[in-house]
């Protein structure tokens, strides 16, 4: 993977993480459950760390984080956050699980492409682990509210 391809990929991740920051921030303000609200707020903070780390990596490589997405991703995250709450808590959790699962798949694909750059791969691994912990937490919450079939 050449430098330009890597910068494009990192900018894509940068944008996806910005989206998640705003999504979880918005969701944290729309849910009634205090545990869920605080967890979503914390997840937004973790995703913000991902934004910062990826943004710094882009800059270290001589690139610039995507400016257009800095404008669009927050708007999309806020709108999606508001809409994902409308159909109910189970739907919101399923959407969040899907987003985290997609992020994990994308992180793994990029890790395999950049495995020779140990520092970059380690940062990506750390982000993947965070995404996995978010998915696991959302899944556990969903199990608690979804009726089990016998």
C-alpha cells in the first residue's frame, strides 16, 4: 500500500470515527437510562481518542484529515443518532452493534495491509479492541431487553 492509498484509508477511518463520536454523543442525550447514557458518552470519548490518533497519524504522514468530512460526519452522526432512537432501544442497539462490527472488519483489513508498520498496526489494533468492547457491551444490553425464544 503506497502513501496516498494509506492516507485515503486513514481519512476514511477518520471520518467513520467522527461519525461515531457524534452518533454516540447524540444518543447519550436521548436515552432515559442513566447507565446507557453514561456509557454512550464514554464510548463517544473513546471514539474521539480514535479520531485524534488517526488525525495525528495522517499529519505525521504529511497528509491532512479530510476537511469536508469534519463538517459532514458530525451532521450525519447527529441526524443518525436522533433517528436511530425513534424505533426503540433494541433497534438503536442493533444499529450500534452493526456499526461496531463493520468498524472491526475494516480495521482488521487495514491491519493486514500495514502489518509491517508495527506502530501503525498497534494503534489500529488498539482501536479494534475498543470497537470490540463497545460491540460486546451493546450486545449484552440487547440480550437483556430482547425476549428469548424457547
